[in-house]
């Protein structure tokens, strides 16, 4: 029966794994910053998570092998070194992310109302109601870098989904620009994205709801007359939100966060925590809830 490995020997080289991960990230960051490899190749790191399991398994195997402590440490270091070098080579030799454009449209058919769901990384989004798109429900033009986006319409539920899958949590999609024209029927709009610039001209659209979930973002939203109580929610990090409504439309706005500023029809409110303002009465109105880190919000009217 072989003797157990000396106490502490396993820790001494199994602890090499996470420093190796940091070294790998540092090497890749240096290669990107010196323009040796393009940043968009970093998405290939998402493919390498099984390597962590392989390396950890090999380290455990070395630990359980009756091998002198110096030899075991050298073997563990070689395993980690080979894994780091292989991972760096895999990322550096990989193809750069592609880029292109995508145009999509579908006829309205029998749909009388619809819901839009957009999921992307960093995005520039322009959405407008357009009565001149003929028999189409929508017309989308997308410019992208990274994985090709998809556009699908579920006619049973009336949900239009526009999605670009990123390269994982650490390396999201590089670029996504959407120009979308919507038929002037009732729409619910949901956007989930990272850093976002969004321009929504919805004066000709009957809006049933708007939900924007983003990172740091800048949104400009022009609304038409409300039909019923219309909820609008914006959640994210640093937010700059400008809302415009018809001069006779009622609205309430509540802003919460670490540092908030709200200008509602020329009345300014600022502070830490939450601020709100509204026009009283009426059942046809916009009810706006905005939550983020630092928030700068305006609500005004147009004729």
C-alpha cells in the first residue's frame, strides 16, 4: 500500500491553476493592446471552459501518483504551462468575427397586435412606426459584427424576436445596429441589451408597454397618445432617458437610484434615492418607472 502524499504537496501545485488563468488573461490582454491579435477573437475563450476540467483532473492525477514532491511540482507546472500556451495559441490563431448585414420583413397577415423582443450585447437601436411599409408587419435592417443575428416571428403568440447571441458573459457581441420599422398596430416592446443607444419614434404606434433592460444607456423615446394605462420601465446602470409625449397626454415618472435627476415639464427634482412627478387624473396615461445607478431623466411635451 503506497504512502499518502506529503501534507501540503497537493495544495502547492493545485494552487497553480487560478494563477495560470490570470496569466492567460494577462497575456491575451497584452496581445490585444499591442494589436498583435484583434479583440474580436477573444470570443474563442468561451470555447475553452472544458480545458479547466482537463487541467484540474490531470493535477489531481499527479497528486495521487507516488512521485517525489519536486517531480510532482514540475509535472504540475508543465501541465499548466502547456494548457496556457495552447489556449493562447487557440485564441490567437482563430478567425476574426465576421460582419455583415441582414434584412428581414414579413407580412402582417391576420395579426392585429404584436410584441417585440430584442436581445443583444452593445447595441444601437432605432425603432419607428411607419404606415408606408405596405402589407408588412415590420421591416428590419441590421448591421452587425460577430455572430449573425436571428429574426423570428411566432404568429401564434405574435412575438417578433430579434437576437444576437454573444461570445459569453466575458466577451459579448461586438456590434449590433438595428433599424426597425413597425406597422402602426398595438405593440409591446422589450429590449434587453448591454451598453445601448436607443431612439424610439413611436408617435404612430399604439404602445401597450415598454421595458428596457440595459447597461449604461442613452434612450430617446417619442410617444403618441396613450391608450389606457401604459407601463414604461427602464432599468440599467448609468441611464440618460429623454421622453416626449403629446401636450395633452397625462404621465407620471418615478426615478430611483444612487444619484437621480428628473426634469418633468420644466420642473427639476434631484437627490439620492427616488424622485417623482406627474400630471394628475385620467385613465389614459403613461406610467414610467426608471431605476439605475446615476439617472438623468427628462419628460416633456410636444405639439
